[in-house]
């Protein structure tokens, strides 16, 4: 595990974008696993900037996103489909048929999850997976649990996640209570993993995930078992 402690969010975003850009340069037809949330916005801004300057080409890239709220359609401004188009897909030269997000509007949980696993399989697996980390240690929407879930599944969001995400909705009652998420098994199958964590509120959970025991009650702790993980944080976690 490689841990980069950087001075601020701007540097974190630039370093993360460099790793993603390097992946695209080395393998133009790579598969990127992507995340939503506030953490990657600066990273996506950098990628957009470099693409506009002609330094980066997304024309052969394929993406699979980690998760999507159950019950929100593409047009909903808090759906992850909407987020990804707003912050990245509509601003770079990626093919619109090369981007994949779980189908949050499919009410049939089993069908939606199976279909998404088929998509991930059909694109040949993930070369580089970008992750954020939740205040409770979740990755994707893999919430603290008593086991690690392998494949795409439907989760009941925890109070902590609903509260954390309510800042983006008009009221807490509007926050969906369920989501479809890529499983831990799929995340761990990615060839490389890049986790970004900024802000004081991520410091303690990040320390526990990296230096504590590997447990499904802190889903991100599983990353200790992956052979190629880079963590970039603007917090001092090594003291
Ligand atoms: C989002 C996702 C989540 C977020 C996490 C951190 O696709 O997978 O695990 O990465 O909730 O969110 P932010 O970045 O908003 O703190």
C-alpha cells in the first residue's frame, strides 16, 4: 500500500488525476471504476482540464461506476448518473455508450444487480478503481456489516450515510434509503485501486482502515489485502 500525504485538497486532486491520466496514457482502452461524492470533484476537474488542453484522450476509455441510489432516474439531480455526466462525462470526449452506472430505476433488485455484474464482466474487469471513503468506512455503498459482499447487491443505507448525504437533498426525507452497489469482491478484483480521502472527518476512519484489523465492520479495511493500492489524503495519518 502506498500512502501519499499531501498538503491540501488541490494537491490531492492533482495527484489523483495524474494517476488516472497515467493509466489512460499507458492503456488508452482501459476500464476505469469511478466514484461519486464530493471527494473526486477536484480530480474530475483536473481530468477535464487536461482533456480540453489535448493532453488526455478519453475516446477509447470505458467506465463502470461504483453505485447508484435505488429509485432515482437519470434525470434526478442527485442520481449518480446525473452527477457523473455533470462533473465528467459531458465534459470529456468519452463515448456515451462506454459509461456504465447501476440502473437505480430498476425496482427489481435481483435483476438490476445481476445485469450490472454482467456489464462489469463484459467490459473485461476494472484496470483502475477510484474510491472515496465514507465516515463509517464504507467503500462504494458497502456499508459496515458482518460479512464482505462479493458482487453487486442492494443495500439499506445506514443512518450515518443517510445523514451524511442529506446535505445534498432538500430534506433528509428525500434521501433514498437503498442503493445498488458494486460488491467488495469486484472492487478487490480491480488491478489497481486509488482511494482519496480529504478532510479532518475522514482522518480517524482512514487510520483505522489502514492500520486496524481487517473487518467487514470497516469495509475499507479489506484494501489492506490488495496488492496495488494507493491512498492519497490531505490528513497526517502516519503520526
Ligand atoms: C460514491 C461512493 C461513496 C463515497 C463516500 C465518500 O460513489 O462510492 O463510497 O465515495 O461516501 O463520499 P464523499 O466523497 O462525498 O465524502
